[in-house]
């Protein structure tokens, strides 16, 4: 069985891995599936970051995951061998809190979220409540403590009292884990709320939302055309960059595989396709550093036409 993804006998032709030929002024990196999986760095991640720092490039680590705050992410990166400080990290704990403060500063919030986001909202002065009659904003996020009780509160606030608005931290369907596994992410919780209330989520405060891009560029103090976004997801990392006219690099170590990339339309594709993250550096940098070409670095990605004919 081919699962309907590709017609039986479909002709496959190489879609080459494409590497940058130059360095950029700024580098934005996704984390999960790009620099690490679980508690292990992905191949080449450490030496890539070291080389970029040595070259004086500006770096930002950008995650849609709200289960840690920037301090925790910086500590995790540092513990894995990539020294980082909180000021170099931007994630949906920060973007969601800032967006709410700018747009609904006096809102009473019900946060379907883990402690880092709830703590950030409290510290920003928001009243957090589980009383549906007084909730103005329901925030859905990646919450591993999600339960029916929380769904009922959101349902009452949105459907029964009809006073609340629904936003979410991020549109990710799942978070990738080592060994090809994963766990449900915020999109699953949003889907549950939408299904029972009929209310649509108004805003996602993670990639690919333009608000996130603007915040990232402000931290780097660079224009979009001088930066490259590197990540493992077409519909968040790559879409955000493409929408902004920013160069994008897809690394095939997380959610997107060669198969899913081969099925993507031209408008969804990145500028660069990498099988490991240190392939983001041009050949000239590899030569100067004396690095050897790892196995698979020049292996082609395959793509088939939807009608099964060759490209």
C-alpha cells in the first residue's frame, strides 16, 4: 500500500539538497527538531553555532513551544553544549504575553497552559481566572495537563456566556521526539475547543504569525533580507520566512521528511534544503574549518509529480 501519498510506480527524480553559498548577517533557529531532539543535540549543531559566533553573526533561538520560558531554554542549550543567554531566546511565552499586554491589557484570562506561560501572564499583571462568567480571553497552548475540566471552562466562557475570545500560542500539531515519536501540541487543544464551541481561534502567537517575525527582527536589529530562518516545519518556520521575503532553510531532522517535502507545492518550499543543520554553512567555511563532508550531505531528496510522471 502507498497510503495515497504517491501513485504506485510513480517516477521519482532527485530534488537536490541545496546549501547557502554565503553567510547571512542574522540567523534565526527553531529548536525542537532543528538543533536538538529531546535532550540530545542533532549532528553538527554545536559546531555550527560556534562557527557563526566566531564569525560575528547575530543569533536568535525561536521556539513555538510555551512549556519553557527563555531562561529555561537558555539553560537547556547551555547544558547541551551551546552556550546561550535568555536575551537570545524568543518563544510563545514571550510573544503571547506581549501581544495580550498590547491589545487586551485589562483582560481576565483563562490560560490552558503550563506554569511558564501562566507565570509570565501573572507577572505581566493579568488576572487569571477559571470562572467562565468573567473570562475575556481563552488562551490555548501546548498543555500536557489538559483535561476535560479545562475544556468545560473554555466551552462555558466561549459558547454559553459568549463573552470570551479564543487565541492560541502556536499552530503546531505535535512536538517531535527522538525515534520518530512525538506528542500532541497546541493545535490538538485548539481543535477540541473549536469542535465543541463552533468558535474559531482568532490569532496564533507563534510562527508563522507576522507578530513573531517582527519581534524576532527587532531583537536582532536587522532587516528580513539579511537573515535566514532555519527550521524543520514547512507550515511554521518556512512559511513565516517566505511570507516576509526572508531566506529559509529546511533541515530534514524533525517533522518534515523527504517524502512530505516532495509533496509540497512550489509556494511552500524553502530556499535551502539540508540533511543536517551544519550544512547551513557554505562550502568555503567548511574548507577553512577543515571539516569533512559527512555521509549523506550531498544525497538527493526525491520528489514525484502528483500525477506520477517524472519531473
